[in-house]
């Protein structure tokens, strides 16, 4: 019958999943998959509740926040004739669906292996990948390739240029404001044109910015 009480109270750190399984072939395997997942993710579990209710009652339980979601697996799932279904409320938890999908896929794969006389453990061992050693050739000889450095180096130089521009432009702005407040700019404009004065300031601040970038790059 319909649940009369909430399944859990207090802070909901773990996700609670109502599960309806209508296929004996996958039930035990799916239970094991949930157990293995929760052993490896004890910080935030995906707790299955194998409920004894019909589909509409289980959906209502989700709407009443007894559960975070409802998973329905039937006899069509293993054969690929129909997908399992996950019902949930609008939520900011973007990991619930992909996590449930991975658990279901692993359980279905294991059942298919067993039905065809194959060992899931042997399949996993045979499917284990190999590490590709990346070696760079040059005139000096062979050496290890640091592709991460190649990826981040342009970004680092971009940030150095950005900081150099921000630092020099702030100094230029402060200089103009200070000269205007002290009326020094009026004296300068009596000797040079506005274009010459601004060109000199920009060139000078640019030189400072380039120097700072060079110092950052040399220090890094």
C-alpha cells in the first residue's frame, strides 16, 4: 500500500531511490551493483529501496519527497527491447541520472555475459587498457613529452599579458587623475600637444607593462 511515513528524516545527504524490478534475471545483479557503488562512494550513497507498490503509488511517493527518484526495470531491459525508466522531481542534482545509468548498464552487461556463458571478471580483465608511453624525438635524442605544459603554457602567457595590461593601465589612469587634480596637466599642455603627451604616457606605461611581463615570465 501507499507509504504513510517518510522513509527518512533529517539532512538528506544520500540519494534515496525507489526501485521497482519486474525481472528476476537482473534483480540480484542490480542489488550487487548498488552495494558495490555505495561501498566505493560512502560519502554520498545512492540508497535503493525495493518497494512493494505499483507504479502510480511509487510516482506519488516521489512527488511527496519520500524518495528522490523512482527506477523501473522490467523484463524488456536486458534484451534491449525497452529502456529502464527513471522518474524524478526537478532538482539541481545533475549526478543522479548518469550515476543510475552507469549502475544499470553495468548490471545489464553482467547479466548478458552470464546468459552467454561469459565471466564478467574475465571480460573486465581482457578489456583492461594499456598505457601509451609518449616519447619525443629531437636532434638531442629522446625525451618525455609533457603535453599538459603545452596546453597550459599559452594560457599562462595570456594571463601574464592580461595582468601586465591591467597594471599599466591602472597606473596610467592614476597618473592622469593626479595631474589633473594638481593642475600639472595645464603646465604640460603649455609645452606639448595633447597628442604628444598621451602618446608619451601610453608608450611609457607600455614599456612598464612589457617589463613586468618579462619579469613574471623570467620568475616563473
